[in-house]
C-alpha cells in the first residue's frame, strides 16, 4: 500500500499538525512536515516530541522513515501536491480568529496547478471563499483549496485520527477534494462531501453544540443544588434517551482548552459581524465563566472566608491526559482564590511546566499528598486517574481541615466521607 499512497505536506507541527502527519504516515503516506520554528524542527529531526500526547511518540517513532521535517516549504512543495495547513488561529482582541499564520502560508506558496491547500486549522466560515479570492488577486488561481476540519480531542488525538466519527471534505470541485477523500479512505469513516462554507461550519457548530451541552448540564447542576436533586443521576437519566446521548453531560467547573472557548467565541463573533446576535452562545460563554468561579463560593461558605486559608488544587490542566493549560479553569480559580487571600498549593502530574508559565503566586508540590499537606480544603480540578485512586485516609491525616470539593464529580463520595472528610461535588446531593 505504502508505494501507492499520496505523499502529503503538513504545514505547522502543533497538536493537529503532528497528529495528522503521524496518522497519515501510519496509513502509508510519505509526509513532509514544515514549521517556521527551527528549534522545534531540530527536536523532531532528533526524534524528540515537543508536546505531550499519549501514543504520539510511538507513532512518530514507528513511522520515522516516512516522516520528514524541515523549515523549508520548498521540500513539501517538491514532494507533495496536498499541503495540509495546521497552523494556529488564536482569537484576536475582537474575538475574531487571527488568520495571520494562514495568510503567511498562502503568501509563501507560488502559483501552481499541481498543489492544493487542505485547511485543517479551525477557521471562520467564509475563510475558504476569501482565501480563494486572495489567490486570484495574487495571480495564484491555479492553487486548489479544500476544507477538511479536524475533530481530534487532546489526550485521545491519535485514536481519534485513526478512528474518526466522520471525515468532512469541503471543496468546489477539482482534483484536490477527490485526492483528500482517497487519502482518508483506508480509515473507513462516514464521509461528508460538501461545499467549503458548510465544511467550515460543521466544525464550528459541532464544537459550539458540545460546549452548549456542557453549559446546559452545569446549569442543571446549579439548579440541582437548590432543589436537592443529584445531577449525576439526572444526567444518567437524560443520557439514556437516544436523542440526547450520555456524552458531554458531565457537570463540573467548566470547559477549557484550545478549542471550545475560542470556537464558541469565534462563531458568536462571526454571527455578530453579519448582524445576527447569537444569544444562546452568549449564555453558553457566560455560564462557563460563572461556573469556574462557583467553587470559590463553596469554599467561602464552608471555610467562613478565604483569607489566610490554605487550598490545595489537584490537577491544573484543562482536562486529564494533556499538559495543555490553555483556558484551563484552574487559571481563573487559582487567581480568584489568591485574590481572596488564600494560599494555593497545586499538583499536576504533567502540566506543571506549562502552568508555571501562566500562573504566579501559587506553590507547586511534587505529589498529591504533598499538595494537600496542611490544607484547609482540597479541590479536584482535573480528574487525572491517579487522583481517583487516592487513599483518602492518608489525605485526611495530611490535611489540617476536612473539606474536599470535587470540581469534576469524579470521586466516590462514600470513600471520601468514610475517611472522615466532608465531600461536596457540583450539583450533587
Ligand atoms: C474539543 C472537541 O471535543 C474536539 O472535537 C475538537 O477538535 C477540539 O475541541 P478538546 O479541546 O481536546 O476537544 O477537549 P474535550 O475532551 O472535548 O473537552 C473540552 C473541555 O470540556 C474540557 O475542559 C473538559 O473537562 C470539559 N468537559 C467535557 C466537561 O466539563 N464536561 C463534559 O461532559 C465534557
């Protein structure tokens, strides 16, 4: 198979780019990866993986002969017709997506009938159309363009690449769309072949819907707290309805990460720019911001104020199995706790280095037990597996207080209480 597969180029070697590159190499393509960061490319050439993503290192190592890393776009242009674009599209101050990295890639590619850009980065709906207009203004009408949004989740990105729920390919005809479909064919996923604008919207709408589900169940959890219901039971009962489904009904201290906050905001702004006020998404974002702060209220209530209190945070990453701290709820939570006069000590098995770059004023422990030593209260922020296995008797002995706030509803309340501790979840009885 390997000899017949299309070679591809991947521009940008972040989470999406590296997983895409490794995944296509795994199913037989030669892959030319390009990044402007020379140090990152040097590390990748040495076989080092600059990000933490389970299974990625092994996949890159296993396919190292098919993977080529360079800072020179010319290498990718020489060997591949399809150039997957996986550069960052961070939000600007206005909430729009910053497309400067995408424009830089476009500017560097010469006109060619033989090449096409395949957009993996999440971009606002309408970007493909405006990029194609820009191509023709720059005399590059020969270049093809395909929208092929990425749906992978950090922490399970390798699995998600190899077992996608669907592959979405948006194009306006021509060889490139067919070539992308052929590339993904061995994965056997349902295919949505559509126009460029619709493909772009599938990505934004999917993320916005999932974020809406989370904010919805978080509001239900808040109402449960007022009414004596238990949101875990409620979510179980709701999730058994086929039309609703059990996923993304886990109440907690809000969503974070590199995608949901950015994409929900981008879709809201996109609608606003064309004169439509997307009221639902405004609420989804606001609920999420308030949810990050709710734990502070719980601590205040139980501890009778936060000044001079010691609070231990178990986990800092925006979710388990990643070192990603982007938009992590822990950032807001730790800042609020310190602003109210609490001393914060945190432990995260993987994300400490990333966290140190973003958070000032908290101390870092080397273990969960180290973090809880002398604490008045413990907050489970990220449901890393090792926290679910904690010996709560030891925790109780090490703490000076007895409050455990389970910000992810991931602990067994009975086990925590059996150790003589007070348990408080989110929306739990
Ligand atoms: C998400 C999308 O799932 C993925 O398809 C897209 O390509 C990128 O954005 P990711 O950011 O990796 O992926 O994280 P995800 O696993 O979806 O979780 C996002 C956030 O929601 C996390 O902070 C998580 O803790 C939170 N979450 C998720 C909940 O609070 N409750 C839930 O029920 C599910």
